[in-house]
C-alpha cells in the first residue's frame, strides 16, 4: 500500500536543503511527489519581514510504500 504525507515547513534555506537530502538518502523507500516553495522574505514582503532571517516556506508531499508480510 502507498502512504502519502503532506508537510508544511518554514525554515532557512540550509534546513530545507538538509531535509531534501535526508529524504533522498531514504530512497527508494521515500519519494517526493510535490515540492513547492514560497519566499515570504521576497520583494512583496513587508519591510519588517525583509529585516528578519531569510526563510523559505515549503509544501512537501512525500509518499512511501508499506512492506507486505
């Protein structure tokens, strides 16, 4: 059977990259089927947001297959 998990993650770029690397190391057990990024610190952010840390918001859907008995 296939199991899907959706995650909403906010963090610095380095943490996002580490998360993707960890998922890749778990392959073929885990597979990213959706990964969309949003930059809340981008040009449309308010001035207060732009002065904070550089964060990314990601929506990730990961699938895995269960092992049958």
